[in-house]
C-alpha cells in the first residue's frame, strides 16, 4: 500500500480515537498536538493499527515511535 | 481479536455517533442501539466518550438503579471502564465505575475512610492477576512453602470478599486469573511444587470451591482463555508497558462478560428463548416440503446440525430457560413435525408458548411475552431470516436478536457465546422446570455398577419401536441401507425408488427400528426387508443394524418382529442369506446363532438358512417392543 493510503487509514483511526473530525495528520504530528493523547490513547492507536493491518509491533519498534511519520514508516515496513 | 460476532454490524457508525450529542431525549435509546452493535475497542471507547461529553443520561423510566461497580484490582483496569459501561448500556443499565489506586485494593477495603467506601458500590469485582498472586513462590520453593502460600493467598482473598460483603452488602464477583506464566516443565507442570503456572491453576480451582461456599460469583477468564487462546486476551508487550492484564482488543468482550454477571445477579438475564421453525429448527419449509421433506436428524450433516441445535435448546430448557416458538406458518403445519417427525428432539411439551400464524413477528413476540407473563426484555429471538431479525430489532429493540450464520452447526455456540442466559446459580425452581437429563455418562455408570449383563440390560429399560417404511424415514432408511457395511447380511444397496417399491409391494415388508433406552433415543438403528417367495418362504432380503447397539438383544427381538410380519403375510418359514463381503464377517454366524438351520451354500461364498415358523417361539429379551406412533 502507498503512504497516502496509510495516512488515510490513520486519519480515520485518529479521528475515532480522539473524536475530532478536524484532525489532519502530517509526518511531524505527535502527542503534543492533541490535548488528550496520553499513554492509554497511545496504546489504543497502536492496538487499532495492529488490528487493521493484522501486524504486531515489537517492543523496540513501539519504543522508537516519536510521531506519525515514524508510525507510517513502521506500517510500510511490515506490509 | 475476539469479536462480539453475535451482534449485528453497525451501520452509518460515524454519522450516528456524531449526531448523538444533538439527539436530546432520544440520545439514550440511540446510544443503546449503537451499543447493541458489533463494536471494536476504538468504537466502544468513542461511544463511551461521546456519551460522557454530551452528558447523555438515561430516561427516568429506566427500571434499574444505576450500577455502582467497584473494580478492585492488582493491575491496570482503566482501559476497561468504557467497555464495561457500554456493555451496561447494551442492557439498558447505567454503570458508574470506581477503580482503586494502583495495587491498593486491600488497603482501601480495610480502611473505612478510603474513597472506595464513599463511592458506596452495589457491585464489587475483585481482579487479581497471576503475577500478583504467585509473587511469593518460585521453582526453588519447597512443597511446604507452596502449600502455605496457597492457603494464605486464598484466605487473604476470602477476607477481601468478606470485607466487601460486610461493608457494602452487595454482589461480589471474583475474576479468576489468566494463566500468564510460561510453564517450566511442560505438560507435567503440576509435578513441580514451586511452578507459578501450576500455582495459578491450583488457586483458580481452590477459589472456585471457596466461591461456592461464600456465594461469590466467579468471572472465569481462565476458561475463556482456554477457548480463545491466551494471545486473544493478553499481550505481554502491553503488560510490560502498561500493566494491562487484559489487552485492550479484548475489552468489548471483557465488558460484556462483567455485565452479564452483574445483570444475572440483579435478575436481569434473559429468561426465554423464542425460536423460529423453518430453517432454524429444521432444514426446509414444512408448509412446502411436508414433514417428509424436512432435513433433520441422522441421515445428513445438515440434519444432524439442526438436531444438535434442538438438543442445545432442550438442554437450556432443562436448566430453566423457557422455550417458545414464533413462526409464520399455518399452525397445523407447524405442529406436525413436533407430533410425528421421528427425529425431532424438541417435543410440543418442551415449548411453553407456541405461536404459529401469519401475523408479523414483533406482534407475535408481544403475544409470547404476554402469555409467559415476562417482559419483552427477557426474550431472545433466534431466526435464520435476516429480514425478520432486523424487523424485530427495529420494532422491539429490547428483544435480543443474535446474528446467526446460515449454517446451523454454529447456532448453539453462538447462543452460548452471546451469554444471554448467564446464571450464577441454579435454583430449585430451575430444576423443577427441567426434566431428568439422561446421558451416556449415566449409561456407562450403570454399566459399571451392574453385576452382570442381564441386570444391565434390564436396567436400560430398552424399547424397540418399529414402523413400516414410510416417507418421513425415507432418507434415513436409504442412507442406512447404503452406508452400513459391517452388520449387513446381504449388503444390497437400494435407491429411494427401490424403497418406495417395497412400500407399495403387498407381498413384502420393510421395517425400520428405533431403539430408546432410559438414557435417550439412539435413532433408527436397524432395517429389515422381507419378501414372500415361492412355497410360502419369506426371504429376508436385507437385515442390517448399526453397530452402536450391538450386544443389547436387538437381534433376537428383531427376529420376533420379522417372524410376526412374515406370519402376517402367510409365510411358512423364514429364509435368510449371508453374502460375505470384505467387511461383514461379524455376521457370518448370525442366522445359526438365532436358531436357523443351514439349507445350502457355504459362508465362504453365499449361505442360506431357514427357520420353520410353525413351531416358532418368540425369543426372550429385555427389550420392550412397540409400534412407533401407536398408543402406549
């Protein structure tokens, strides 16, 4: 799948997780850009992504995530 | 991931969710409808967050007081709150949740000044994870140390239950631990005293026993894990990262399991199973296909699947669930299979309310609720037709209507997974409603206790029910004729047309035999075809039997029936034949054992035997013989 497709999917997931239809994801988008992006939300996003793409992230991979761009790269590397 | 697969998929999810905040008085009902859909964890959390933001409150008419649930755990449970609240919403129950500060369950229970006591829960769930429970032991522990740890741990938990009960006088639920520890030995893990894995198994077993005495309900996560696999319930990565014993993916099912127990303790489980008929209890449409054309029971995998589902329904009824029927049919047609289809597991007497007419199903479900004098919200309705399911959901949202696949093989498991009839105990009243369940296990136990074969056979209270060939049994007859290889004297294969030919021939008879004993119905187990030949010889064209009923005196009893049928045709003697095949050696001496004399041939090729009917004395047996369908 292409990067734009991954961004589309992630945008839908983020909008559901944060209940904000105005969210627009960029590679630099990170926890400081949304008020209630806490560790629970972080896990919820990861779980949703793993279920959607039927992949499993390693502990090291999750530790290295700093922004949406990292997540997109990680998804692309798994599929 | 474990889905709530019995709930319908949600339609227009985002639009409906976004509109919830503006729905006013209708918001709670709309939210309950969304909660009754197949939501994943993100959708579950989104629904919960939307309701809390919009401050959607239940209507004042809600029958139950809000549930005030205290979660007392040793690990993180905050990620599970939304799913528990949504599972409450699914049952039209409002749920408020309190969770103890991390790890402080014991302190908060013991301290009357703690926030927990100000919360005043009316239900308490104690959830202690495997790492917490097994913290004090290890592979180096001695057997004595492990016994002490087991005793102390269980007593500490018992003390928690009693503290909660004394302080709040409410329902107490104990969540059994998921078995998280990797084993050290393997299959024989229980032989290592200090094994943490074995320790958790033992604690779960001990807590079950203790919970019975303390009237605590258990939430059997260990059994769920055995069904779904550990990976569906627990993610080690998330355990290390966030101390989540239950992975967020499993939150929707977890929430539902919790609220089933809470609802059951409040008497809010469903009470009645309402069943459609055509293509739900049997294959085919009785009004079109007739009783003979139905697919049901032995003879086809599909027929067996329907019979299996009927058996599950009957089992539910025997533990107290009320059964009802709602069917679009002429009543006479709808009743006919119950009265005369030989493979029906459910009988008319099992059905407390039987509604068959051409009214719409919501109207008929109201009639059932009225007749049974229970609420519509106590009904579960099973129908293979998606149109009817959706109509009922729309008109009667309080009725539970599971999505069922088109394959009846899965119906029973779907009902079980949906947990509608969750019960924390069985009352005497439940038992009084149910009949005596009879099982193979009991049959075997009797066999073990019997001192000799005769008393065993006598104790079986066997009844051999015979009928001439008929259309209702045609499929099974043809199937038995064509698949029986071992107990089969001649191994002649017949088509349906051949069997119909026997039915029409007034110089022949075909018998189908059903064996029933005190433990149940074995189904049609034997077939005999006889033809009157020259010299008033009755030729036994076919004699076959299912090997499942060997050694139960069915053979001599069948001989008595054959002799009687032959005499009725005016026969002078019986002539039997043994045609050897690669697989029917077991009946090589069938006729000599029954007292027939050899006429000609030999068992290596084909042998014929005869029995004179003039001096025939019926053989003794413990099997009671009747014509099926004739008055008892």
